[in-house]
C-alpha cells in the first residue's frame, strides 16, 4: 500500500525557480535545498523564509551551516517541525508518519541514493538529508526530496538505505530525523506571508554577528593556508564546503531575498542586494583561487577577504538603516 503526503512524479515534478535559474552556487546545503523543494511542493513560497541567511557567522573552524529556523517555518506557514525518536526500524517510522500526511526529514547514506549517481551513489558513504513524502513498504519504493529535486528509489537501494538486510549492527546508531505537521488553521496568503517575513527580517537584523565575520575569518584562513597547500583535492572540497561554499551560498540566498522583498513592495534595498551578490561571487572566485594555489603550492592573497569585510559592513549598515528605522 502506497502512503504519500502528496502525489508527485520524478518525471513531471517542476522544481522551484531557485533550482532552475543560473546561480553562482547550484547547491546550498542538503537541509536548505530539501526545504526549498518541500515548501514549494506544499504550495508555499520558500523565499519568504530566507531572512535567516543574514545572520551566518564565522564559527572558528567553519562558517555557520545555515538552516531554516523551525520557528520561522511555523510563523510563516503553520508548519510544526518535531524530532522523530527512532525506537523501531526507521522504515516503519517513515511509513507511519507519511501515512499521517507528515514528511520525514532524515539523514540517509548517499551511497544508496540513485540521484547522486556520478558522485556518491555506489561510490562513497556520505550522509545527506532527504525529505520522504511517499513510501510503499510492500513494493520497496521511497519517494523523496533531495538536493534540487524529487526522486524515487526501489528494491535493493530501499533495503540498504533503511538497513533492512541481515541482523542489526548495534554499532550503527539511528540517524537524526524530524517530521513535519501542518496546521491547516493557519492563514497563508501573500499579504500575511510578506508581513510576517518583514517582521522576521527585523528580528534577524538584531541577531547579525556583533563582530564582522570576515575580520574573524581572515587570520584563521591565513593559518589554514599553511597546511592546506599540502593537502589532497578531497580535503580542499571538505574545507571549501565548510567555509567558502557556506557563506557564498547563504549570501546568494540573501540577495534573492532582497529581490523578493522588492517585488513585494519593500523598496530601497538595492545596495544590500548588490553587496550580497558581491560576497557570493567573491566566494566563488576565492574558491577557484584556493584550488589553484593548492595545486601549484603557491601563496594566496588575502586582499579579497578584506574587501568582503567592507562589503558585508556596507550591506548590514544599509539594511539596518532602511528596515529597522522603518
């Protein structure tokens, strides 16, 4: 028996425009990309929930792994996200919750996710968050959001991704999982969503880093360059994901949010929008320069990080003057 939150087909599913347009960063991170498509499939506009992208910070050894705050999802769309305690086989929990009309967000092994063919599928064991919205236990089929789209897996992949074959290995701890309940009594229209989004923007502007994050990043980046130049390509990708890609993708989302506000009659944010796009593009350029420096075993100029610090300050000062003062 097939259970589903809503009927979708990988062949006909239309991704959100964020995942169809040309961007500096085709992917953000697994959690944000999944939520963008899940909200879109539910009929909500995910861009309204992007104020949180303004508050990312340099956290000492990485940039903030940015995520949609659950409180914002509740305020905007009436969605209640709760942790799912795994005390039965994972597939049974997914079957139960999806049968109740609740998507399940869970960390699965990309080794068994066919949409990662060419990267991790049958090549590398990499955890990644998916949102399960359809399951058929008898037919061994799972419908899920992952990355930029909607996919299905079957048979052997189903058995392996849910660890259904053979005895349970006590050393394999259950993954972190969440389920999402929708409160249908919540009014969701363009006017209310825009108003709530602007309110969330004001709250997030009060939570931006107290110290310019690029000023904190520069000395650590300089120290990291001393050992990075002797590391492998795999280490480059891991380092880049935790640093350059996180702030680059987040600020690209922030720029998209500025455009969304402009389209919803919140005017005068062009300076901030352009600054965020500069940060996103600068992160992409710096990523290429880092890869080249590592390959050639040569030093890398840190001047771009100084420029980013100034750009960040320009964006935040402009936003605070335009939004908080209104």
